[in-house]
C-alpha cells in the first residue's frame, strides 16, 4: 500500500468514527470511540505530512482523488445517519485487524509512522474483538445486528485486505467463531477505491469534512 | 441509560507507589472496565498499572460510625513518635 492509501483509509475512518461523538451508548464508549477516531486522524496526518501540504491533501481533493478502500467510507449503520453500534464494531474489527497487519509489516521495513501506529491499532483491534464477542454471543438482538452487519460488510473486506487476506482471516475468523457469528458465503468483492472509484457515501462524507475549509480556505481557530 | 455495573478504578502512577483510587465507571464486565479505565483515566500518562474493582465488593465505613471509628485516636498523642530526642546527625526523619 502507498502512503496515500494508508493516509486516506485512516482519514476517512476517523471522520466516520467521529460521528459517534456524543451519541455512543455509554459515556465510557463515547470516549473510547473518540479516542480511536483521534488515533486514526493522527496517523492520517503523519502520512499526509510526509506527502506534502496536509490541509491541501485532506480538504482540497475531490472524492475521485481519494485512494481509501470503500469499506471505510460506508455509513456505520444500515443507512446513512442511522448509526448502529454492532455495525460499527464489525467495521472496526475488519479495519483494525487489517491496519495492525499492514503497520506491523511496514514497521519491520523501517516505516517510523507505522511503528507508532502499530501499538494504537493493537488497541483498536482489542477493543473491537472484545465487543464482537460480547455482541455476537450476547443477546438475541445483539447477535442479529452483528450478523446483519457482518453480512453487509464482508464483501468490502476483500479490497481492504488485498495482499494480506490469509493473515487477516487468521485473525478475524477465530473471533467470529468465538462470537458465534457465521462467516458469510458471498463471493461478491466490490473494489475500485484505490483507483478513485467510490460509493456514493464518500462524497457526502467529504462534503461535511471539507465544507468549512472550502468556504474559508486556510481558516484557523 | 446505562444498566451496566459500576467499577472503582485504581491507578498506580509509577513503580514504587501504591495504586490510588481515581474514580469510577460503568462497564459490562471486568475486561471492558479495564479498557474503559485505560481510556478515561490514563490518557495523559497518569499510570503504568490499573486495577478495577466491582463497586459492590467494597465494604465502606459508615458516616454514622465516624465518631466511634476515628475520634478516639485524637487524644492518644503517645501514638505519635514525637517523644524521642533525635541524636545529632540523624537525617531523613
């Protein structure tokens, strides 16, 4: 993966996850999700700074210029604006497992940003897998929601894990088994995010993220 | 809206010091409580070790018993090591 792909995955994930701020089921979880969003933003900034002007890259590109995988831009629920905690946890499980594997590989190859990020992604993964087991193997309702999210998000995991699929499965599948969740059998594997082909959801996300900068370029507070 | 159990959180700031009570939180179980404690109470390098204890497991002295528990110590000044003359040259006391 290129630094821009790593940065865009983290940046878009940070923006998505921050939708939970003030809306999480408990105060404790609110802080936890905000923490993870901030970690993602921190990594995105470091990679963007390594590539040039971070504000121009974050706020000045259109959706077709973003190189994130499609998973991170998806709404964190069955539809946009309909936040679902189980959905979010499955999404975070997918993302953090992939990020931990990639950052570990990059850190071993001397990438200093990845070396910092690998500890953070270990914690994100830990948080996601603890919750995955509790929701999947929790109540009837929590199991249904987690399984529904898993079924919907699974196709997007292929693009996320390109080149590390086997290793990713070796992390995720045991967690799903422990959570009594069934691995979906679908083979549909949408992709294109790395080439700038995105779902409709990215442009809405960017509109919210970029509107202030576009209205007041360079604004500070 | 939470119905999750309450946990008391103790953090050890660094090696050689004791765990100190820092606050409480709600969590479904001990493992999640530990993770929430990490997020809520050690964000700014406040500690190197965390304990979480179910709040219900703590037996506390009652304010009603305050006089019986604590007042008698007040007039027993011989419990304080203030009647010794320090020899010359003794330090760190």
